């Protein structure tokens, strides 16, 4: 996890808020560093994490996780991490008998109406186990990323329903957190992605938006991060609503600075 | 005008966006109706009952009837708890009530309904609900029905939004004007011209509406009177100041191209000491001083 980002969001693994949906979105840049941040953050907070990883392989997240101080293999063996590796299990769908519903069952069906099997996988993974002592603090669902489901043929409303049910179970019933990554293609013609992005935005409590610089690629400033807290319209909360920082990704950390204040420029 | 929205009845459309959320205003209007003694029904599809009731005190909560479509709207759990007929069935059931009196129905949210139901069905149901006094065969006097619908503008195309907008008696669009939260209210009264106005407001923690006049002119967020103005010439390596003698010399200097009266006199009067210059020229052998043929190429 990146300590500077924790400071910006005013949170630490010990005292993070519960029952919140965080939306990560990226436009013209790669926002996956935010996914790695939250994955290591919640593993360090001793949460039970269900990671629906549709974009990269397990070893990719493991390698980056080791740089950030968490070992995904150990976490998986301990039972702290439930990892759905989309790239591998998508192939399993076709070689499996049809008795058990597979989380990615929709790949097999011509007109998959909803993502109920995937939701049931998540619910099963995060349901509290009736053991003697509570091993984990609270459950967390991480999805990387949701736009892949659109590319695989699901409609935006079906994906929004899946998020709705996950929110009802994880955030409301189990008092856990959710972190979802959605790509913003910026393409005017991609209406489904726009509906998905706006729909999840309206359901979220915190939106982190990583944007590429308007002027193009820069070696010292990799992009801009907009933080939007969706709070009610209170008179004191005007200034806190939205913050913008620029960032540079280094090997094991990310440094944040105010716009135009990059150390390379000053 | 924001506080008298519900007195007109009919459909009130609350259009919000990601930056300016509208659920707080919806809750503030719900609280207002509850305090007026109306029956309030809430079709909750987007947030849980606890989250919606949060912030209301117990006497208001007792007046609110919450129809829960958040936990299992699509009946995935296959239990018998799902309310029959879905949200539209619940809506129609509210309108078939027997007791008279004004009723407020809050739809949280219309966007959810619009994404899951065909637009025509939803519009017909809303029309039937908000124009209930026109329905025949009903012997009991029916009170005024107000429907508050929360609509997330970015989720829908112009067609469905336009259809809902034409059904609505009042439309409130949330945004910000001059840096402060404001509501743009468009009101359509029967047989009158539609009126629109902008109202600045804020919602207090107990969900009461605080109407404001507008952003105050004195509040400038960027000027701070406690910081003295900084003199930029204090830490320079070169001298920007002039001493008194230098300043006098500078002021008395006449610029070379400034045409003052002294210069004019000097030009008009030739100076006595200056001799006019002479040019001594001895023509070469090839020089031809013939003015009519200076190039010497006329073959005459």
C-alpha cells in the first residue's frame, strides 16, 4: 500500500471505514496501481478479501504485491484471500461438466441474462465462517475490472445488478467494503461503458479517478488523480468534496504532489 | 420556492449527477411532507432501509412506510419474501388505498426503475398515479398525490429523460452556481406559463432545508488578510532601486527623439560654427555626364 495515498484519503488499515464502495476509474492511463494499493491495504488490515481478477494473472498480482509487502500465495493458503483468476477459469468453464454452476457461467450461455452465479461465488467466499474466534476483521470484495464483463458480452444493466447485489450483501449485510475498477474509455460511442461507469459512480461513496495528463506523456509526472467524496450537501463540506493531485509511480511507491509542484519541475 | 414544491402535487423530478447527489434533497422533502402530516411511502431500490432512515428522528420514521426493493429486487434468493408485482405493483397498491388524505410517494430511484422496466410502462404507471383524481368510478374522495422521483441524469438518453420530463409538473436540477450548491427549478402549472428560478440551498445534518440568498460577495476563498503582501525585490542579486541623484538625472534627461521646442529651434537655425560639407569630384575618363543618356547605350 502507498502511505502517501493513505494520507490523502485520511485512512489507515487500522481505522478504515466499513460498508463503503470505492470506485476506481482510469482514463487515458493505467489505474491498476490503485488496485494493488487496495489489495495490499486490506490484506494488511487483516480482512477477508475476495478478489475477482479478470484482467491479469495471479502471478502478476503476486509479484507486485511482494513489492508492496504482501504475499498473495501465503494469504491464499491461509484462507484470507479467495482469488478468482478469470483468465484461467474462463477456460475451465468449457472443460467442466454442467452440474455445478461456474462463476463465469455466462461465457457458456448464448443469452446470459444475469451474473447470478458470479454473485453466488462472491457470497459463498465472503460469508462468515462459524468458527470459535473471528479470524478476519471484515470482508472486502475487489474487482479488476468490471469493463471486462462488458467486453465478454454482458449488458450494462446486468453488471449493475451484480454490483447492486454485491453491495447489498458485502456492504450492507456483512458491513464490509468493495473496491471496483472500471475503465473510462472516453469513447463517445461506448454507451454501455458510460452507463456502467455512471451507474457505479452513483452507488459509490468514494471515487478515485486516475487521468493521463492533458498534454500527453511525461517522464516525471505519470498522471493526475482526482478524489471525489460523495457526501451530502453540507455547508462545511464544500471544499473537501473534490481534490486533485498529480503522481509519479516509482518501483515500490507512488509519490503524490499538488498540481504543477513536481520535484522535477521546481 | 424549493419548500413549496410538494404543494402542487403531481410528479416532481429531482435530477442529480455524480458530482451533486440528490438523495439528501429527496430526504429533506420527505421529511417536510412527514412533518405536514401526510402519508409518506418510499420505494427504496438503491439504498438500504437503514441508510434511508438515517438522520431522521423517530417521529418522522414512524410516519414513513418503506417498501424494500434493495435487498433482493430481482428475486435471486428465490424466497417468498419478495413483494409481489415488483415496484410497479407496490406503486399501484399504494394508490388503491382506501383512506383519503394527501400522500407523498418517493421513488428512490426512478433511474433504477427506468433501467429495469420499459420506459412506456413506467410512464403510464406514473401518469396513472399522479393524475389519480381524474379516474372515474371512484366514489371515495381521493387526496392529492405527490410523487418525488430521483433521476440520475447521466444514466439515460435524451428520449426517456424527455418523456419523464414532459410528465413532470416540476423539475429540479441540482448543480452548482457560482461555486455553491443550487437547484434550478422549472415549474409547470396548468394554464400558466412555466416558471424557472435558481435557488441556493444547503441541507442541514437533520435533513432540514436551509434556503440561501446566494453566494456572499465578501467570501473570497483565495484572499487571506492575515498574510502581508510580499515584496519581490527583497532578495535580488541586482539593484532595482535608484538613489536621489540618479533619479534627478533620469528625470532631467531629454530623450533623443523627443521633439521639444528647443530642438525645433535648433534645426531651423543653422548653427554658426558648422561648415557645410563639400564634395570634391574628379570625373574619370569613362564617366559620361550626359543626363539624357546615363547608361550610354542609346544608339543614336
